[in-house]
C-alpha cells in the first residue's frame, strides 16, 4: 500500500489546475513509510485523492505527479505514456525517426527526457522515481520501441538538485555514433563528445524557418554546435556561411556534416569564444546579411537572472553590429527564468543603444516535439526571435 502525502490547507489549488509539482513546504504530514523514488498518493487537507507521484525527500520538489488518479500498475502507466508520446511525434513528423520522444512533465513523465536517434535512445533522468524505475523504462523501450542502444547523458546540475549521483550509464548496447536525419539534412552524432544528448532538437523547426531568408545571403552561425542553422542556410542557397564555436570538436562535427550532406558552398570556420569573435568582428568591420546566435543558458536559476540579462544584452548588441543594414538577426535564449517579454525587451534595448530600429519578423519557442503544459510555465523555456535590422 502506498504511503500518503497530505497537503496543508489551500495548497491543492495549483495541483487541481494541472501543475505536477508539490514543494516540500506545502506538505502537512506523511502517512506510512516512504523512501526516495517511491510511488505515493497525494491527498488534499480533507483527505481527498489528488493523484499519484514519485516522492523525493532530498529535493525541493517533494512529489512529481504522474497521474491524477491511483496507479496500480506502474509498468502499464509508463508504457501507455511512452506510446502516447511517440504517437504525437509521429503525427507531427511522420517521416522522421529521430526526435525528442519524451519531454518530461510535458508528456506527464516528470523527470524523464528521451531523445530518439533511430534505434538509439538517450535518456536524461532528473527524478528519484524515474531513476528507481530505470529497469522498467529500459524494458519498455526494448520491447515496444525496438531499442538497440540505451544510455544516459545527464546534466549534472539538475541531478544534483534532486540529490542523485552525477553519473551516466549504458543500459543496453553501446554508445556508438549515429547518423540521424532532421527531416531534411543528415548529422553524424558523436554522443561521447557532443553536448547534452548529442543534438538540439528544440531548434529544429526554427532551422527550417530561416531557410526562407537565406538565399544569396552571407551568413554567420555563432554558437553553431553541430551546424544546424548554417547547414540549413547553405541548403537554402546562402552565398557563404561562417561557423563559429568555442569547441574545436563541434567545428569538426560541422565539417563532417557538410561532407555528409554533400553541400558545396563558400565556408569559413572559427574556433573562438563568441564574445571575443564578435568584438574582433566589430572592430574589424566584418559584417554579414544574417547572423544566428544560439547561446547556452546564461541563467540556470533566478539568482543569476540579473547578470544573465546583462550578458544577453551585450551579446545581442555585439551581434547587431555585425549585421548589414536590412539584414536579419536570429537570436535565442534557452534560460527558462527569462520570460518572453524580458527577452524581447533585451533585444529591443540592444537596438536602442545602437540607435537602430528593428522589426520582429518571427517569434517562436521550441520545436513541436517539445509540447508545453499551459498549467506549468516551467515547461516553456526556449525563446527564438528573428529581427530585421533597419
């Protein structure tokens, strides 16, 4: 029989509206014995069932809800949710075999991310319950989704918040390179050297959008990672593309991906800190028709937000100075703690300081394989804006 977590009076409102997290300071008492990663039932102050979730006493998020009812068979519950998540992606991207298959809370699987690369499945596990259920997860992926390789590529910061060991594991097969297709282009993914799970699926739809702008244009893809934006620009007929990243291995990946797709176009590569690259480009009056900036998150928590805002403003201000008049800046932020309105304000402020006018041509979030829960602002994180510099 599951232990019961009882909420304080009036703490159930957010849960009833669809939020999936219960914080430690919202709990009045625990009935029965429960350990980290156990399934527990959540009750309101009157003793009425609110749902079932994973418990973790080491985390600020004490309960992550899986269901608004009782769960009698966890294997069945997880299997059904995996199937629903997969079906959604295949509805959106019927031709693709590589995408974000499970997006944590957004797929009602809190604390679990699964990126699918053909028959290789890369996990990020950020809840004690999902960690405890790993054998079950591996079994489902193997039996229902023909998984050949399953391993984790976790972000240690998020594991630390949950009190989980900061380690990765291979659960099935091996961690070997994979060639995937994003719906148009091929990429060789080196999981051992690559960032995050190997590829940033969240920008995928945005890469297709920028193709509309690139024909005959000079392009700079900064923080280029595996080269997604620049490769799509080249495919769309860009006159030249510069790829810049601080990681030499990522630049090697870009070269490999250009070859893989048999793309022929004038190309340059720079291994450099992007702020340094931009400052040198500004002083050297180096300019492009289109500039992409897709930096890592500057604010991993609220405490760093003020500093992060200054960093984003400086970055956008520098980037705007290397865009030709009438050209475009495609700028992103993956900091959840920075709101959409704050991000747009930062971009506008950068333009104002340069005495430039901008038009917002496109504003988007993450790709369609990253659904959001309207009840959970935490599931919305990526901001992608395309502005025309006048």
